[in-house]
């Protein structure tokens, strides 16, 4: 995997739309940098992996909280 990914690359990895990835970036849930011109964003592969791990942790916590 390349060090930097486009929002389209991230969307493909997560199986979501580019619009959904933009929301993650805009809300700060997924770290990204703006490069070049307008709407040119890049996400570092390590930042994507961190986001995925946080989502796993949130999911585990929610499942644990729902257990009787």
C-alpha cells in the first residue's frame, strides 16, 4: 500500500462512498492533509489503519456494553 491514499482509495478500502470519507475527514475522525489544489486530500496509510483500529475498539466496547 502506498504511504498516501486518495479519498477514493480510502473509500474503496472501507467499501463506502467518497462522500462518506469526506465526512470522516471533515469531522476529524480520519486524519488527512490537503495538497495541491482544491479538494485534493490525502490520507496516510497509517492514519487509515489507526481509524480502523479505533472502529474495532468502539465496536468491541459497544458489544461488551450490550451483553447482559
